[in-house]
């Protein structure tokens, strides 16, 4: 008798079927039967490899993986790209299936804001007003409000967020800590193109020339990391990054800041003020954050920078 072909489920690499729900009632019904722990990855759609990394990390840590797809109007300013933000549901569902997502919640505006624009919003506090918050007033109140709502609606045990949006991640962690929300926040490292550009749904807006200019952002982070590795202090590290973005044609710098992990500046930032300068933390771990406009597209990036702490006599 010949050996039967291997058809075991363990060898089956086809994408699993994803359940798509649009309403909060459908979500509640699907969630009720879902085995725990449940992990959520919140997105605004236009999914790329960065989202796939989040979804795969979730798959490795939870019995049920839930993705939300909602372009949240509350976090866009009046002059921002809410209307033209890419909406690609079919492609997003295919990517979710590839990444092993069980359930996708893709609500419309009425499902999330049934009483209209919420009058009560989550106040991000002082950290919501610096860096991204200084350039995008109200942005983080909009983000935290929708994140809190989605945590309530999905009743997730863990929620994964990318380090690409480092200030957002920091504020979500602060909200979970300060409001004692029963969820574990899991950070996931930034995914980059081979040339270093951080993946972002907004990269698709860039023309080839703008795409070239955008490479200055990771180049600036790399230059800073290099001088830091040679023992440079905060001001010198920031200057090394600034030299790269300042000289980049086609790029308009918004801000550049070297901070501690809680986003307090270690030297006066370029293009913004982010509060009083503090000492390098004992472990020397710093964050370098940059935002710039390339054509009509605003891009952000950041990286961890290990600094050598000055000797204290
Ligand atoms: O990072 C994003 O895509 C959004 O800010 C989030 C967390 C999904 C809230 O709308």
C-alpha cells in the first residue's frame, strides 16, 4: 500500500479563515465564544509588514487574535489626511488571514461613536502636548479615547502596539497604568525597509524623489547611534542627527529630540520645546525622535540610543 499524501493540519500552510464583524453586537457575540487569552492589534487599516509583525507577535502570545480596523476621525486635525487616508479592507483581510488572525472588527463611525463626537475624552496630560502633540493638537486625546473604547469593546487581555509610534505607545502605557485598566501592553519593534525607512501606511503617498529624501530620517538616527557608540554626550548626539536632516534636500524638519524613555529631553530639542532638560538615566538608555514633512507627507521615526553616562566623581 502506498503512503497517503501528508494532509495533516500541521502541514497546512493555507491562511486560516478570518471572521469579519462590523457591529459591536456581532463583536460581543464573537468575543463571548473566543478562547483566552485574547490579544488585540488596533489599526487604521492600510496594513503593511509592520502590522504583520504585530499580528504575528500577537499570534505567538494569545489563543485568540483580534484586529481592529478603524480610521479614527478624532485623532486627525482639520488640515490632516483623514479623507485621503488609504482604505484597503479587502487587502487588509488577506493580510490578517496570512498572519493567522481569528477575528477582525471593522466598525463604521456610528458603531464607535453612537452618540456623535464624544464630549468626554481621555486627557493625555502634559506628555500629550509635546513633540507630536505640539504639532498635532488634540491628536493624543483622540488616540487614547478610541484605544480605551476599543479595549472596552474587545475586552482584550493584551494589546500590542508598535514602537514606531513611540509617544503613542508611551501614552497608552501611562493610561493603562494611571486608569488601572486590566490589560497588558506589549511593545513591538519597528519594521524597516531594506534601506532603513520605517514602514508606515503613509509611505505610499511618497513619490520616488520624496522616497529618496525620506531616507534621511533613518540616516539621521544611524548617525546619532554611531557617535553615541563612540562615547558622545546628548548634545553631540543630537547635533549628529541634525546635520543629516538639516542638509537633506526635499525635507522640512518638524522636530528632533533626544529624550529619556519617558520622553523628557536630555538636551534642548530642535524645532520644539519639550520641558526641562533632565540627566541621562543610570542605564544610559535614550530615545531619539524625529518628525519631518516630505512634500505633503508627514513622517515620524525614532530609535533607542544607548549613551555612555558621564562619570560622576
Ligand atoms: O496607531 C494607530 O494606527 C492608531 O493611532 C490607533 C492606535 C489604531 C488608534 O486609532
